[in-house]
C-alpha cells in the first residue's frame, strides 16, 4: 500500500478486511505489509468496560436520552482481553459487524485509532499482542509486528 489513501476509504473497515483476508489466505510476507500499513491508518473498535463514579452512574441512569450529561468525575475504561492457546490478546475489530452481539452486549465499544490501541497493548505486560476480528476471520498481531506498525509512515491523504 504505497499510494495515498483517504480516511473515507478506510472508514467502514472493508479495505482492512480485504487485506487481512488476502494475507490469511496466502500467508506470505508480501501480503502482510499491506495489512499492517492499512491497520496503521485505520480506526478500530475496542470493547471496554467503563469505570464511572457512583454519582455519574446515577446521572446516566436518570438522564433523558436527549440531554447531554457532564460527568462530575473522570471516566476511565479497561479494555477486554481475550485468551487463547497462543496467549492473551487485546481484541480490535474492523467494524461492528465483526463483533458477536452477545459479546457486544457485555461491553461499551470505543472507536479509536489503531495506533492508540497498539500503544495500549505494548504497555500491557501480560498481553502478547492484538487480535483483529477475533470472532470472524481472526488475525493475531504479535507485539513484534505491532512495533513495526508504529514505525511505518502514514499513507493518509
């Protein structure tokens, strides 16, 4: 993926899934780099558990859906982690259709730049990497590959 690409082309995750499918089908280094490059510039969905104060949780429960809520305290989040025989991975998803509904109901979903998710995973000692689209056509991204992504230049227009 040497040419420039627009944010719009990356928006729905289809291009990322295309490159991922090509790599998983062929399993060769030449098809890996387009996936990593595309992921570098993509936004992904991360399942998290939000942590809010009791006071803010009460505000949220009692709020009218059309009224904005201003939290009194900081809101933080803890990302979900998935464990497999290969280790522990931070799940990221190319779009909402890749997330099982019963799984999604247990979490809040944040859309974040993939590079932010990569940095988060690299800071977690117990995590072995990331997993892209864990419930459909899963691709494990070990920390070594994640570090390569951070060194890549952006191809966004």
